[in-house]
């Protein structure tokens, strides 16, 4: 974890987290707030870091750009410590949050965990929200997640882009894994970011950056590759889920990881849609081998270790 040091609006700190947790954007002055709260296994650290940045001030607001587990897993912990804080989420899954449906919220199908939290209102595209001293615009940003939003502060031209745009790419397009066309939505969101002309981007993962045109060029090249090779995108998506699990546990016997994947519905969905010509167990073993070859994991006898 590191604190980003860029020319951001007054009172804004970016807590750059490891890839298991999304970055936290903390507003320590004015309307105190945190945008995105990381994964649940990092929740204690998230709470401590936010407390440190706030310096004892109460937290007024929790906001989530979208409801993937790595962006809202710390909500419950922060709500417990700051019972007066209001929580705002994108509207698309609000009924599922109200009923708390882990299936519809994709936590169960992806084999991930998110403690139950509540919300007070929704982030409506086209409206504005007060964060810190400034007013931020809310824009719909479907693609990686159909319900995601991005936030734009027009005076400093600072954008919280979540997983719609990173310095080198964007998040897995989960709708495509499920059989719904969404690559065009990714393209439209990239076009919107270009139209908004941000100078500084706070991404959901990775460092704050200012080479927006370069990031857009790289993202569009990546998107074009995925559009041409949808099986490649599907393979990438399930390897991301495997790596996420490995990041969470640190190390795991390969047999246990295989059993976890076989019982996690997203792997079944992707295998049936894209790789039905390959035996599932062999396909999963191949994915693990690819993680090792790419250097993001290492295998010692029958144990897979994060690296």
C-alpha cells in the first residue's frame, strides 16, 4: 500500500492498495468520504488507514463505483466504526443489496466473499455528489461492470475511473464471460472518458496517472485484441479469478484449488461457453500452469504459491 502524491484536489488522498483490494480514495476535509473500500480480508487495514487519513474526524460518506467484492468489501467494517456515515452505491443492484443476494451480486458465482452492508441512496448518472470541498459529476461507465460509475471533478479535471480505465488496460468484461455482448459498452465508456478530458486519473487499481491519451490508446488496443479473440479474453478472465483466490490465501494445495474452481460457477460458465472441447480438469490444470509460466505464481511440489 502507498499514498499517491499527485496534484489532486485539496484534502484528497489515494491509498494505492495491492491488487486484491481496489484503491481507496479518501477525502479528509469538507464532506469527509471514502470511495471504494477494498476486499474484506483487508478490511481491518482499510479501517485503520482511513482512520489515519481522517485524523480522528468522523466519516460522512462511503461511496462505491461498483459492487465487485474488491471495491466494497470494506463497507461493513467502516459502517460499524462510523455508524453515522451514509453509503451510496450505483442503482443497478440496489434491490439485491437490500435483500442481500450473494448470487445476484456475483459473490457466490465468483467464489468471493463480501460481508453484508446497507446503503442509504444511489449514485445516479447525470447528477452530482459533494466529496471533500468539491462537486463531482457522476457518469455511467458500463463495460467491466454494467452498473459501474466514474466520478469527475471538472475544475481540476480529476477522474476516479474505477476499473473502466487503468494505466494499462481495464477490468475483465464479465458480461462477455456470461454470454452477453459488452465490448461495445467498454468502447463507449472509453469514448466518454476521452470526451470528458481528465488530466489526472485515479484508477481502481495501480498508480494515479496523467498520460490519459496513452492509457486510452493502450486500452483500445487491448479491447480490439479481445474483440478479435474472445476465447483469449475468457481465458484471461478465469485466470484473474484464480489469481484473486491465490492473492487472498497466499498459498494453497493445487488439489484444493482445483476443487474450489470446480465448485465455483463462473468456471463452469466459461468452460461450457468457450472451452467445452477440453476436459474441465485438464483445462483448469493448464490455467494453473499458465499462471506459473507468466510468473504470477510458483509451484512447489503440489502447492501453488502467490508471487
